[in-house]
């Protein structure tokens, strides 16, 4: 599996870019998975549901399954933060894993930069940022990709990771 990150501050458009990029990559015949890091706790379960009650009772893992999908909830409790490598090991085989967040992980990343957020760009501090998606003028040696040109961004990711388009 090849891994490529999308980095940037909150509100920069990382999720929107991924939402547009995934169908372009899958239309090119790639099987794509995503790992999203949440800075705050989250819960996909609801109080009162059986699976919630199982977790609250102390189950280490609860797997929900239906015709359309399945989801595994693994309680970390006192285990500490999970690593990207641990998460990658849990994924089914695919061509490309796009990661959102995990800024500190040393994988090639595209920075989504919007100066209107009032935050400085990350690329000057991160050697793993290999390109920037922005509509701003920036002084850098890195490739700058138009933020709304998802085709160019897909081309860049595929070229960088040496991924080949496959007939669907």
C-alpha cells in the first residue's frame, strides 16, 4: 500500500479536497482507503444502542456488521495514542491510503494552504511536504498545485507514488 498525506490547518479544506480527490482516483482504477486523525475524542456509537452498551460493559472490541458495511470499534482505554503503522496494519489491502491529519508522520504530504486562515504555511517546517495546493502566491521551490484542480492533484499523487492507472 502506498501512503500519501493531506496536511493543513483546520478550515483549510483538507476534507473537501479528499471528498473530490477520492472519486477521481477511484475512476482511474485505484482502490483507495482513508485514515482520518481526530484531535478530539469521537464516538460513532449512541448511548442506549446494544453496541454502546457492550463497550460500556468493558468489551475490548465491538464489531458492527450489516449488508452494506462493517465497523470495528477498538477501545484503547489506557493504551495511549494509536500509531499510523498500527492503523495501516488494520486496513484491507488497497492501492493507496490517503491520510488526513497525522502531521508528524514522515510520509509524503500535500499541504492545503489558505492564507485567509491567518496561519503560516507548514511546508517551511516540514520536509515531508512535497507540494502545496493553494490559490495563493508562495515563494517556494515546491510544486504549487491549483487548489481546485483535482485532476492535477490526482496526477501529482499518482506520479509521486508511481501509481499506474488501471481500467475499471
